[in-house]
């Protein structure tokens, strides 16, 4: 049984299969159609085919460095296994993409067994950070967890009110600071509230300014320091929110945050709004971080835990259509 048949078999049993298919529909149409078009002039693994494959991967926003690695791996594997047909090469491509993602390995999401688990949400303004914070809160509630939100983005006009509105809808407490105030002070208050009320999670929505990297680093370092004083080991997770529609520019922005704080995972938003879903592989290869959640639509239920099998099948569903 080839990898695509295995993916299809596993995918059909997943509860969120329909959400993955609809959320990745634009990427699937683009990626699958472009790969299938390579079959028209396929004469084997030659220089022309490899160049065309490279172009398809670049158009999927995989990025030049990562795309070159995938092309090289496909070429070497095809030669080693003496693969001849276009179907075999297509299967090989999916295999190599899956292996590239899995090779780095992922640690389990950290949870604090001795008190509140603290998650900091970081990322540039406009990435969907505040909305994603609300969606994550709803998911945790559905798991039976209690949550408090910290409106620590005290610099963006309306950010505090936006998070407070979500908190009211979700019926969770929201600790708010003053607009233009010290975000670290807000987080300290939220930590004390979470401990006093024996809550399971504290999620901090932080500012996303990139105008001055030195100030950003100083601000994030202070946040880490004051949180750790209140709750040992915190923050337990720092998740960088990236807008998938920004493509390679989003990865460049992400590097600033990686330099500024200990990012432990990625949340990729607005995947339903792009035809270039290959950015997942660029993130994994260039940033070395796991994608923890993926945004596949506008509703709260469309924020899903990242599932490599579901993602690959969603991207490649049209590749083996008869």
C-alpha cells in the first residue's frame, strides 16, 4: 500500500476531516493541479522535470532552501529505488515531505501539574493573535479546563477591549491593564488571579510591535522574568502566531521573535485564505519548530491541532484522482 492510500485510510477516520478538506481547498487545488500538470511531459527524473518540480514547490510557498532539499531527496530516492513512473515519483514526493517534517521530532506540549499552565501568544499585529487566543480558549473549555485571559497588548488601540469582548462571550475572566501601561504588570496580576482561583490555564495576549527589535526583546524578557517569579517554570509555552497569507515574509518576521524569546511552537492562521499551504514545510525546516495549531476558517471550531497526516491528505487529495 502506497503512502497516499495509507493517508486516505487514516484520514477517513478523523473527526475533523471535513474541516481540513474545506480549509485547505485552495491550497489543494493549486498544489495538486500543478503537480499533475508535470505528468504531461514526464519522461523520467531528468533535469527538466526537477526544475519544473522546484517551480511548483516554490509556488506553494515552500521557500527556495526547503524546496531544494525536497527536490534533492526526491531525486536521490528515485535513483536509489529505480522509480520510473510518474505515480511512483508522486508517491515519493509525499513520502519525502512527510519525512522532512517528522525528522525533527516534537516534544509534548508542556503542562504545569502544580498550578496554572501559562501560555504566551506572540506575533506581529494583524496575524490573528487575539482572535486565535479566543479560539484556543474555547478549545480548552471544551476539554473541561478553566481559563483566564491577560490583555497584555497594552499598546495597540482597542486590543484590550477586543480581548475583553471575547472573554465576555466565552464567560472567562479577563485581566486588563491600562492602555499604554506596563504589560508585565498585567501578566503579574493575571498570574496571581489564576493562582488564587485555582485555574488551569492563563493565556497572555501580548503586543506585536516590530519597529524596534531591542525594545521588543527587552519587553518580552521582562514578561518572562516576572511570570516565572509568580509561577515557577512559566511561561510553559510561547506560541508564535503567523498569518499564512504573508508567506515567506511571515517567516522573516518570525525570526525576530525567535531571537527575542523562547518560542516553543507555531500557530498558523488563515490557511483557508491562501493557495500556498506549503508554508508549513518552510516553517518546520527553517524555524525548526512544531506547528501546534492551524487555522482553517473563521469559526472557533476551525482552529485545529495540527495533524500532519490530515494536512498532507488535504493538500494532495486531488493528486491521485482518476
